[in-house]
């Protein structure tokens, strides 16, 4: 004989006829109307375009980062006593200017025209000491003092950082 816990007439008699309702289906996290899908596609497209443009800007500025790294390397070699590295300053400036303004514009310029073109690329900067750069590139080395070279390297670094790229 099994004994039940509650007798059939136990509890409130008006509640015996109630049936429990089923819980509704969970609400989907995915949008159901096509307008939301279009909005998501538009937002993903804008995000992809923004990432693409940021990547293009990063790649376009690679020459600037390379020039600054090379200038830093030259300065470290000069500080360690390798004055022959000073001969690389003028070619570094020329290569950076060509990358910024294009080969067709910069490669044939010399003297005042070259200085003018460099000044146009960075009008907010003081003019670069091209005569000192030419002297370092072609004159005998050894008589330069570190105190004379520091302003030159700083002005080159400032020009590389602040010039604008006109051919891109």
C-alpha cells in the first residue's frame, strides 16, 4: 500500500482546475526585420572603410617612420664616434623629400630651388641649413663639434615630423 503525501482533497479546491501556462519562447537576439540587417550591413561597411583608410594612412606614413629611425641611427653612430655617418644626413633629407613630394618634383632641384621646395613642404618650420648639410656631405670630417651638430639634427627631425606629403 503506497501512501501519498497529500490526499486528493487537500488544498484549495478552486485552484485544482487551473492549468499552468507555458513559458513563452525566449526572445531572439537577432533582428527579425530587414531594416535592422541593412543598418548592420551599413555600420559594418563604415567600420571596414574606416579601418581601410586608417591602414592606408599608416602605410602612406611609413617613409616618415623609416626616416626618423634612420636619423636616430645616424645620431647614435655619431654620438659613438663614427663621424662618417654625418655624410648620410643630406641623402636622408633628399630621400624623404622625394617620398613626400614625388620624384618628378624633387629630383632635379638644387640650391635655392631645393631649399624653397623643402620650405614649401613644411612652411611652419625654420629653413633647413642646407649649406651645413652640403658641407657635412662633401667636406672633410673631424672638425665638427657636437654642439654644432645638435641643432642641425633637431631641425632635420622637426622637418621630417612636420612636413606635409603633397603627392598622395
